[in-house]
């Protein structure tokens, strides 16, 4: 069975911190309904009534939106941590 793999390479931005959307990855089958887009309604037994999947909305497919949030990492440098007296 084939498997689709995407590789994402991150590098810190020139503008410092903040959020950015890296990309949209489409074409994945919904894992909840297995790509059907529907389920049989369990409340109606005498008829076969389909209800849309609550996760994919009935499309059978989902997409991934990759967003990266850049925040400060580590401790404040020693030269900024103490008040210097003049």
C-alpha cells in the first residue's frame, strides 16, 4: 500500500516572533469515516438512512493546515536580567 509523505523544513524567520501559515495539505481521506463521508443512522433501525460524518462534514476528505507560532526560547541573557547601577 502506498503512503503519501510530505517533508517540511523549518528555519527561523527574519522578522522575529509571530504566527505564519506554512501550507495547506489536501487529499487525505477522513480517518473517522474512512473516506465514506457518511454513517448509517443508528437511531433509525427499520430504514437505511445515511448521516454526514461529523469530522469531514460529508466530504470524505480532510486537509491539514500547518501553522507555526514563533515564540522566544530560553532564558533572558544575563546582561538584561539585572539592573545596572550608574
